[in-house]
C-alpha cells in the first residue's frame, strides 16, 4: 500500500466500522430489524483486519442477544408447512445462527491475523456458554452444546499452528468442557485415516490438547463447570430435571477417567513422531497413569518402548516399574534389560540424571541377589573411566549407596588379589564388559580397580568422593549419600567452581588488560 492511498483506506475503514456499529444496534433494538444481521455477514471477508474483527464482534453480540431472549433460534424448527409466523422467524434465525458458526470457525481457522482468530475463537466459546445457559433457564435442564463444542475441537485440531490450541487451555480447566473435549478427540483419533496428508500436524495438535488436561484426583474436585451448574439447589429443581441430573455422568469421577483413558489410548495408537514419542514417555508415569481406569492398558506400549533400547528404554523405565511394583506385571528380564542400558553413552545423554535416579530406586531392595548388585557396581565403575565429572559424581554416589545396602559387595574394594594399590592390566580383569547378562559378567570375581585411577582425578570433588569410598572407617560410619544434589549439578557449575580464584595471586609482571600493554609499559610508549 502506497503512502498516498493510506488515508483513503483509513477513511473507508472508519466508514465500514461505523456501518457495522449501526447495523448491530438496529438488529438488537427490535426483532423487526433482525434483517440487519444479514447485512453484517459481507463484512467478514474484508481486506482490513479491523473491519473483519469488528464484524465478528458485532455478529457475536447480536446472536448472543437473540439466543438469550429467543432460545428457539438455536433449535431446529419443524417442517415449514407446519410452522406459525413466530416459528418461521425462529427457523430463519436458526439458519443464520448455523451460518454464523461456520463463518466464525472459518475465520478462526484460516485468517491471517492472530488477533482476529482469537476474537473469533472467543466469540464461538461465548456462544457455547450462552446456548447452554439459555437452555437451562428455559427448560430447567443442564446441557452442554456438544455439537458446537465438537466443531470447535475439530477446528483446533485441523489448524496449522499451535496458537489456538494454546488458547484453549483457559477452557480445559472446566470439568464439562474437558470431558466432552476428550470424548470428541478420542472419536476423531479413532476414525482418522493415517494415509491422509497432514498427519503430523493432526498428531501434534491432539498432543497439545492432551497436555493441557489436568485431571481431578478426587470426586470433590469436580465442581467447576463452564456451561452452568449441574448441581443445583434441590428445592429449585423440578422432578423431571432431578431425574435427568441423576442419570447425568458429568459429575462422576469414574466417567471423567474413562474418557481420559479412551483419549490417551486412541492417541498412543497413532504413528507418533520421535519428538512426541519421547515427550509422551516423560509424562506418562506422573501425568497419565495415575488417572487411567486401569494402568495395565499401557503394558504393551511400555514394554515395546522398553525393548527399543537407548533413550526410549530410559524414558519407559519408571512407567514399567510402576506396573511391576503396583500392578503385578510379570517381567522376568527387567533387571537384565536395565543392566543392558549401561553403555558408554549413558553418561552423556540428556536423561542421565533421570536414569540414575530411577536406578537408585530400582536397586533399593536388600533382597536382590549379590551377583546383580556387584554387576551394576562394576559396570558403573568401568564406564566412569570415560565419563565427565558430573557423571562420575553420580556414579560413585550410586556405588557407595549400593555397597551400604549390600555390605557383602565390599569385597570389590577390599579384595586382596589383585590389590587396588597395584592396578591390574585390563587383560587380567575377569570382568566381561561386553556381557549383557549380569549373571555372566563375572563381576564378583573382579574388583573396582578403576577407583584407584579416579583417586587422582583433576576434579577435587571426584577425588574426595572416591577417597571416601575407599576409606573403610568413613565408609562404615556414614549413612547413605544423598543423590539429589549431584543430579541437579551441571558441568558448567563444576568447572566454574574449579576456575574460581578466592584471592589475587602475586605476579612478577604488571597486570595486562589489553594487547601489547606490557610492552608499552616497559618502553614507555604510547
């Protein structure tokens, strides 16, 4: 747009805004002027975003007025030949109401301006609320406009950006909206043809909506509703409405959990991308499993993830352990698979603290066999030779705690042959580093000779911790070490501490703060 045409466009925009405001006021003034609302529709596809936004707001305000005062406008009318003049008006209003919904959804989904999209989205959700409250006041019955809410969910899932799905978070806190959103999402995901285009966007939008869900833990927490109040004063409710409320499922925790379970199971059947797969595994044990009707429904998903190896196995660990520990899942090779995850990259992956936190939990029991604990201690000790300081601190702390829980494993650090003072050659160590089975690795025949090397580590924290492990007096007198502080520690913090100078050191030459400053000082040059 040139600078010369800008004033003209502004004038036209102001003219359109004034026309929209006038039509809105006339339509609300009297139902005889209801035809004015039809004249508002052509302003929606305007070139100016401000005009479109004003038209959206005006149409919303007009229909909110008519829905609140003439609820029959949103109810399908009987056949035309059976209608009276009032019913003909209501039928005409109903047609325009449906037209408005489609126009608002189109603007919400495809408009170029986010402010206009947001205005349209809020108008549709406003109509959801008004339609429900008008029905309740007219018929003394609580409802949720399922058809309209379902269209909103469909539009959100089919959108190309996450802008609107993030906005829906405001409404997911309401129990009724959340329940019917989950119900519609599960139907959409179950019916989705994964051969269609745009499947990645479809999966991502559903995941964004599922992440917003915060499920209630107790029945008493279901009390916040967007579409009215299903639990009214019994004295104010008619007998008919009381029967309907008694049959309603919206206030029952088990129904909410059932819809939540259906939605997540339908989502997990989709071909998830690698990034979403990892995010799902991270959230599954804390945000999903506690609210499922039966967590055992995830057995196949978690065991398949655990069998993939690598990062997927690490992330699936906690969920699988919950199934074993709390739901009696029989997984005889669990500790063998866990041992197999101890590979050199384990100290360099992003989820390393999570893995060792879970490993510490899994090896808490004092009833585990000695060969198994010895295998984990030896394998961790071996891998620490190439680990960064942060990983060594976590590994040494894990070994200390394991040996305090299983005192018989101290033979690994007090074995007289081969002695720790004379570190054996690699070839003379009976430990099989390539064995995937802890039974076959011969850890109990070996010793933690790697600790002698780590005693001279450049990081003082590492050297101090290893010396503490090898000191029998301190080792026996102290309780288990806290693993938490080392899990939160970063390599940057460690090196910052190493480089920190507590006081100025004396130097033999003048302090240099710029290039060639010493030469200039010595020869008095400028």
